[in-house]
């Protein structure tokens, strides 16, 4: 995975980034291949979402390809409804992705809790998902 900065945001631009440059604040989710927690960058107090995955678990679950594919897709995306990838790096035990943190922006949870009687929201969701699918096809 290496150390990758896809969009400049902090003073550590051209320096290697590692997990010790972030303070963990609280867990905020769990996905298929890992966990997500809220972190802040030491020095500027910007808050980010940290997705991390155990390498041994990813190998055991045959998930490496999917994790690397997710990172590649996120590196190229720039859309207001998708959290931007800021950094990705790894150490001996884990792979990490640092993304913008947007409070309350969990699509799966929002769709599950949503009352879809509000038809005015459906075209916006449809356009966003169509854009994302078209973009993924281009990769």
C-alpha cells in the first residue's frame, strides 16, 4: 500500500505519514474488511475517518484485492457526496486509509433509517449513485 497522499491537506505534505501522527477519538463504524474510527491529525486538530484493516485478516479472508481496489478508486474520486481519501499507509500489522470525516454521512445507515415517502430525495440519490457507477466502470 505504501505511503500515499492523494490530496494535500496538512503541513506533513511530503513527509511520510504514519499512525503515530493521529490521535484516536472514538470508534465510528465497522465494515466488511475492517473498522473505522474518528481521529485528529496532531498539530492542526483536523478530524478524519481512519479505516484500518488487519493484514493477516485480509490475507485470510482473501480481501487484499478488494482493499487495494477501494483505495485506487478513492484516489481518483472528487465528488461532494463521497469522502475524499487524504492518506493511505501501512505498517507491519495493518493497512490504513485516512478519509475526510463528514458527520452523519453513513449512506448505509441513512438508507436503512430513511422513510422513502419523501420522493424529492430519490432523484439526488439516483444521480449520485449513477455517477459513482459510471466512474467505477471507467477504472
